C-alpha cells in the first residue's frame, strides 16, 4: 500500500544515524514541512518517503515528535543503543496497533491475526469483550476479543524496555461547545469551517498514486468528492430497489462534479456470502451492517485506485444522526 515514494520507501527503514529502525502503517500529511525543518537542522535524507521523515522526527524530538505529526498512523520504532521499543497510534485511532506478551516475548502487529500466528499463543475468548459487544455493538475495551491481546488506544504511546512497558496518553480531544451561543456570527463560523475543510482535503491529497473518493450521495462524501479534485468516485447500493439505495443521488453529485462514477450493486446472496471475509478482515466483531457495504465499496475501488477519501466520522463530529440529540430530550 505504498503511497509516497513507491520506489525507495521500503520498510523497515533506519534514521540518519542508523540508530532508530521503524515499521509504519499510515501516512504523515505534514511530512514535507517536517522534512524542511529536519534538513535545516542538518539531517540528510536518502529517500522522498514520509516514513524516513517520521523516523528522523522521532530521532530528533523523541516522544515530543508525536506533537508534530499530522496524519493517520500506527508505528513501531526500535532504539538500538537504548534497546527500547516505542509504539504509537494516531490521535483518533484510524490505524490499529495490537500487542501481547507471549511466553516472555513482546509481540506487536497492525492486525490481530498476525499475533494469532505467533507460536505459543493460546486462543481464548475474552468474556468481558463479549459483554460489551452485546451492549454496544462493539467492544471499547483495551483487551480485545482474544484473551491477552490488547489494542493500543487512540492518542496513546507504549514504551517497552527490559521486559516491561508503560503506556502514556499524548493526545486527548476536548469539546468546548460553551464558547459559542446564538449570538455568535454564523457566517464567520461557516467561513472558518470551510477553510479548515479545504486545508484538510488538500493535505489528504498528497500522494504519488491516484486518489479516488467514496460517494454515498450524502453531504459528507459529496463535499469531499467534489472539492478534492479527484477524478473517480465509487458508490455501492443494495438490490432492494430505490428504498435503500442512494445510487441515484450519488450519480447526480458525480455528474455535477465531473467525476467518473463506478457503481456496485450488492445482491442478497453476495451480502451473506461476504460475511466471513468481512469478519476476517475486521479481526473483531462489529455490529454495524455498513461494514459489509464498505467491504464491497473498497473492493470496487481497489480495482481502480490505491487511495480514497471518505466521509467516515463526520456524523460523529457534526451530530449527523438523531441519536446524538438524545441528551437534549432529558
């Protein structure tokens, strides 16, 4: 899934002084600015990848490097001199990081299935995770559905040395709704939001491969697809008529934005047949049927592009569903 510097971005990768070694999943959106900063301090680069910028940023700033990053990531950095390991997961947990201690070995991976393959691990169901799943449709616990396998939580880092580890929080989001009221200038807020979204989309379009866009027909994906400059958009629908399909709405947005529009219609049989594969790729149960649609959507997009923009998370941030207004009913 190389996105930046396809020719020379192979991992593991070492820092300029050869002391740090990194494996990294994700993308650093401000890597060009960080590279300029590091070059000004005397660090030279062998590649044009964001991975090399990341490992040298950690070399230069240590744990404080996390405060400088803009992106989505799960990475591990080994310090040869100090014989220490640092794991880190991005601010909102877009990229996963899992770890376990097995027969005296510390094991980490970006997928649970990799840890399941490690010799000596005994598979057992974590009953507490099952209880959480039956209540919330997912398990928010640090320990996964597999006993003894843990997820590094969003905005956290793990530091390992001499057989022991500690976990630190480096980022915690804050909501401050009280700073605005009905007297606030809404035009000013709309302008600020527009600039923030444009800047975010611009940074997400940094890529050495073509970037497409998921398009559901809703406001979130429609805005991103039309404002990104992407050439292709991807939509899925169900073989249930127009009642549960937004294909027609998505097609109108694609036409208006001048996007090449790819559509995949999912049949009932395809839906049920895909469930085992969907569960395999997710690692843990998730009681949200949209994961199946997203599976087919990703599969369709993968036949054309390597990177896509998505409106995922916007409903949580902007209160897009009635359920987010339930506290007002108390």
